C-alpha cells in the first residue's frame, strides 16, 4: 500500500537545491519511492541524502551554508517521518536528535563561522518543533530530552534565546 507523500513543512516534500544536485537527486528518488510504497528503497535514499547533507556540514564548506542546513533538516524530517510511520519510534527520535544536536554544535561553533551559526539558528527551530511534536505524539524519549536540553544550554550559554 502506498505511503502518503511527505511534506517537510519547508515548502513541499522537500526543497530542490541547485547547490546540492546529488542531494536533490537522492531526495527525488526517496520521495518517489515513498509515494509508491517502497519503504525500504525510500529509507535507503533518505539515508543517502542525509549522509550527503551531514558530509557538507562535517567538511565545513564555506559556501551555501543555508542550503546545506536546509538539506540536513529536510532529509531529517522526511526520514524520521518515514521511520515513525513504520513504528520505529526510537529510531525516528534518534534521527531528529542527531540533526538538532548538530545544529546546536554549529551554534556554539567558532566566532568566524557566523554564516553557519545564523543558518543553524534558523533551522534549529524546525528540528526543535519536530522533537516536541514527536514527544507529544509518542511520549517521552530520553534521546529527545537530551537534544532539547542541548538546545536550552545554548540559550543559557549565550545569555539570550537563540531558539
């Protein structure tokens, strides 16, 4: 039975990114497979897309920071949504928490990384909301609690709310 197509809340199933053509291809494949009910194939493509996004973050590329974090959040929301739909609630929580804590680390990054920090603050709102929604829908989870606390620590460390 086909699964409902995923809407990340970021303007559709995902936002195609010209700056990240490999990621965009993987996301097209993933959303198409999910719409056809090919869950394992969709999962593989979402993992591929998420890996490509994390690779860009890990290398600290200095161009298209916003696109990199948009890709990270979009593929995270799609993958975790599919995992939750399949009853893999702990895995979905971990997927969301990994992305959120990566954004928190970027917010705490070196002062010269202001473009990364600015983009991380913007996109952490989406992962924060997804963590809270997962908690509300499925109950407490220590992984989600840890990720939410990490975000709150950023607020305390900077003496002003960043998300």
